[in-house]
């Protein structure tokens, strides 16, 4: 399965919801600490022996921490940039016209971007300035700012079933569930004793959410009974950076961690760890599962490599 | 730039979360063992020069003691033989024998040493030479062999010391160059050693009482060591003859005990002695080193060779230094040389566990001990030259035997030892040795008060 080497350190990877062989990769120079960033849009070839090719690449003045595809337009990507801006790129337009939008409202690094999969008209940005902002493509300013967290918000994710519900994971060790129609957060889960770096909703049960934390564990919660997690997944050696539920299998989820591994879990089973992939030689910080191809996983890390492979196969095999 | 620092902080928090409410996992803290130089440095390498055997004869009073009728070469031969026999070494493998010897005539003494090697069963292919740096000659011989092994001249060598002050008393032959009148330092080289001792006690205020106390202690410790059999490990019995001075009758004897030690020496006995060198001086026969006969030999080789031959390692040669001092107060030699040798070994004075400082005179011995601030419990623990004797050229080699065997007895906690002596005509020499076999790293961890990880942080 192919490998792509990015010039900068990888931060996030996302499959396109429209094209099964298209992925976007967010990268940042010097591990995202200081330097530029680059957004890559890559094309996997149908023949697995052929290498990944790059369709487009966009440079930014600061590192890009996250990327998300638009659900409404097949050529639009949203980049969460470390200088606090949210930039929109259109692949259909020539590079000189890009970025088509640059929203600069966050006062600190934007760590995550997520597009509403139900309504398809809006997206969220989560920032280290403790806020989550709601945007639409047409408006020049944010629709709403959600300011309740006490520390960096690392991730905000829309619920795949309910159009107005999203969750935000923060360094203040809480997970908050929000409804955009409500003035404040509807639920606060003190999920971990340490920072929560990522969260994701289950694609088959709209009340199940997973949180990934600095305490090296992933906890799966039912929001109806948020005192006790459904299950606690231990196995990572360092903080878990990202967690994603499988769009195809109800119980399956994938996570990547600072321990340089990508793990696949089945949270309903006693021995939850299904597979562990250790292809990365630096922190593995980005992982995604394709919606269009069952079992296709992409991961990226600070070792400047992007791997795309089928679950159950060796990511390094070519 | 602040942004970069903040981003780094955020990332660092992911990896090393500082706040933890209930469960405390591992946390970093400064190493409590500290950075004592001895703890981590000096690993053992195959090309270290190690001592696998060190022996001496008993030291006897010159002219009156057990070796008064023994030829000088008959003193050396038994120790040369011993280092070979006890290690089962093939004598032809020895690359050189270097013998420190002071008072014998240069060429004659060198020939005597060559002859001693033949008595000891060495083949003609093994060369022999002598070395003379006055009182440090025995130590210098060991250092020369170590240096030659390091330089690759040979892999196995013997450093030895020999002196028969019965045969060769201290004397000056021929006239003195009148030029010395114009060079005070040169003139001071001619001072009798006792006068330099008085100079030291005057200039640095070492009282008669202190000197006598040091002498008593030396005798006490030497007597205790002899009584408890400690010296049996290092003394090679010598079969020789004694001629009765009155009847001329020859008797065959085996000398295996130092005969200069006075177990019952007391302060009052010593106080009765009259100063020898200056009318109202402090230096007496009791608080000076004894004039003696004796020899010692040390077998050195590369560590890799020792391991190959399966020989247990008695000690490791670490450093040697010779420095010059004012000839008029030559006794300060150890105070000058010891810090340099210790530093050359990459250590500090605190790291040294045992000292052998030659007691040429109690005055200089006490001065050096006080000047360096050394713990008297660590110095000359089995007595010194005032009790045992100071056969000039042999002293260095005999101290190696005494030091290494004592360090071996004391166990792994006694890791580094220093031998030092003052040298007539104004010098000092010192050498650092490390205990043999492997070091018990856990027991050598020393607690320190400040938690600086490095000495440079001070």
C-alpha cells in the first residue's frame, strides 16, 4: 500500500467524502512549533502498486493543524491554521485564487475543523483560545462562538445523526456536548483526569461518544449515563492524539498516539485491541477511516509520512 | 517566539502532564547519588594497566637488622621470583624489569639487579634497568613500567624497588662544586634530610608533641597489622644468613617480619629522645623514618592480558605525577603532588579512600596531612616508615603492595588509593591506584547534599 512523504511534519489526514481515492493532509513545518504549513490533496491510484500522487498543495504562513472536506462541495477543503485563521481552499480554482476565504477570528491556534455531515452547510473550528466557532461558507464572520471551556479546545465534532449537536474535547479535562440552538452547553462530561485531545461520535449509535486523553486511555461513553464509561481502552504507551469511529462497523474505532502506533479497537469486546500498526517512526498524530471504502485507513505523523492501507494488511507492504 | 514556546509547552503537557489528581505515576527528580567523579568515570577497558601481583620483603633495620648480611641482589631476587610464581607466569613473557634504587653505585646496582633476575629464574631474554628519583624510585619504577605498557613497548612488566642501606649508606663522594655557593636552591640540595625536616616543622609550626604522637600511632598501627597477620599477604619470606658480629658465626634464617616496629612505643619514650639534626630542634630518631633494607616488586600488565591469563586483578594503575618543590623544605612534596595526581586521574580528594604517605619525618607527614585536610583514619592505616622503615628505593614498590592488599581487604567500598612521598632535593611524587576486580557501583554511590546533576553547575 502506498506511502507519501510530505516535506513537513504531518498533522492530520482526511478522506474526501466524494472521491474514494482522494485525501487531504495537513502538515506543519518543524513539528508545528515554528514555520510554515502546507495542505496537500493527494490522489491514491486505483492500482495499489502505483504511488500516491499530489493533486494540489497550498502553502500557509503558519502550520496547518487540521483539515476537513466540505460536505456540500466536492472540491472545497477547510484548513485549521496555527496562526488562528481558518482558510478555505477550492481545488477547482487555480492556485492563485486560493485560499478563497480566510477567517481570522480566533486569537490562538486553531486545532480542529469539522464539517457538518447532516446539514452540510456549516463547519466548526476549535481553538486553543478556549472557544469553538461555527461558520458557514457564505458568511464572512462566524455565526456563533461557544465559549465555556477553561483551556484549549482540541477537537469539536458534529454528531452524525443530529444536525445541531456537536461535542468538544478540551484540555480542561471535560467533554462538552452542545446544541447550536441552545445558549450554552447541554452536557458536561468530566471524562478524564487529564487533557482530552480528541473525541468522536459513534456512527451507528448517536449517544455513544469516545474520548482520547493524555492519560493514555480512550473512554467510550453513553451520554445518557455519563458517570461511568461503557469501556476504557488502555494500550497506548503515551497520550492518545486522535480517535475515530469506523463508518462501517459499529464497534470498531481507530486511534493514533504519541507512542507512534495506530490502534484499532473493538470497544464491546473484553480484549478490545484488535490491531496495532507501528509503521510510524515519530508521533502518529492523524488518522482517518474512509467512508467510501470499507476498512481503508489513512494515518500521518511527525515522521512526514502518510500511509493508506486496508485494515488487516501491513501498511508498509507495497 | 513566544508562540513557539507556548506551543511547545502545550505539546509537552501532553507527554508529561504535571498535574495529576489521584494517581501519581513516575515523576522525574534529580539524581540523589550526585555527580561524584568517582561514581561514573573510569570504566574498565582492555588497555588499562593493571597490577596482578605486588610483594615485598620484610623491611629490616640497616646494619643491625635481619638483612644486615644480605647482598642487595639477594633481597631483590625473592620478590621477583614471587611475582612470577604466584601468578604462574612464564618469566620469558616479561617485557622489562625496572628497579628503583637510590644509593647503590649506578652501574653496579644495575648489574646487581640483572644478576638478581637470573637468580629469580628469568631467562636472559628479559632485560633489566634501574631508575633513580631518590625516595620515589620504587614508585617511579612502577610508573615507568605502566607508561611503557601504555606506549606499547611491551605488555607485561615488573616495577620493583631495592635498597640495602647497610651496604650503601647515604653519603656524598668526592668534592662539591663551588658553584653551589651562588645557587641557594642547589646548595639546599645538599642539606641533610633531617635539616629539611626541621625547616618544615619551623616554617609550618609542627610541634614536637604532634610529631611524637604521629610516631607512636605509626608504631601502634604497624604492630597491630603485624600481630593480626595482615602483612602475611604481602611479605615474601627470604631465606638468608645472619653473621654474628662477635663470633663471626653464620646462621641461616628466614626473615618474614618487619623488625623495626616497636609495639610498645609510648609518647613518654619518644619524648626522652634528643633532637638529632639541630640543637633545639624537633626531629629525633623516634619521629624519623628508619634506615632499612628491603625490596618490593609489582607485576603489571594490560587488563586484556590479565583476563586472558585468568589472573585476578589486584589493582589498576590510574595516574602518576612528580612535581618539584623547594629543596629546603622537601618534605612538602606530597602536599604538592597528591592534588595533581588525583586531578590527573579525574577524581577529587574526597574520592580517595586510602592513602600511603611516606613518613620520611613526622614533621612533613603531619604537615602534609593537615595541609590537605585528610582524614587520619585513611592514611597509613597499617603504619608507616617511622615504624616499618624506609629503604629509599624500595619504599615506592613496598607501598604498592601494602596499599593494594589493604584495599583488597577493605572490600569494594575502598575504591581509590594514593601513594605519595617527598623526595630529597625537593620533589614530591604521587600515584593513584584503583581497587582491582569490578567496582560495586551500588556501594560507591555517594549521597550529596546539593542536587546539582553536574559538578559544572556549582
